């Protein structure tokens, strides 16, 4: 199974683009939350959890981008 929700139809490029946009927005929100917590001076466990989630979202973004980008044979 792939790391992205099974609700996404990977034959539908528009749906994949929409999922990618949603993941990008989620990634930005997580980044903002991490920065706010770090600026607040702590919450190490919360920050660590959010960073782990941010990496998971990034992995999903890379996975979808790889499927949207055609292989180039040089």
C-alpha cells in the first residue's frame, strides 16, 4: 500500500493535484505550529510529534509528485 490515502484515485491527475495542494497547506500549517511552539520556549514532545507529522506529510507530497512527473529517458 502507498503512504497516501486510498481515497485518492491515482488515475485522476486533477484529484492528485488537489491532494498535493491539500498536503502543501497541511505542511505549512504544521510548520507554523512548530515555529510558534519553539518561539514559546519549549513543548519538546509536542514539537517532536509535529515534526514527525510534517515529515510524513512531506513524504506523501514527494510520493504524489513522483507520480505526477513523467519519467524522462535521457
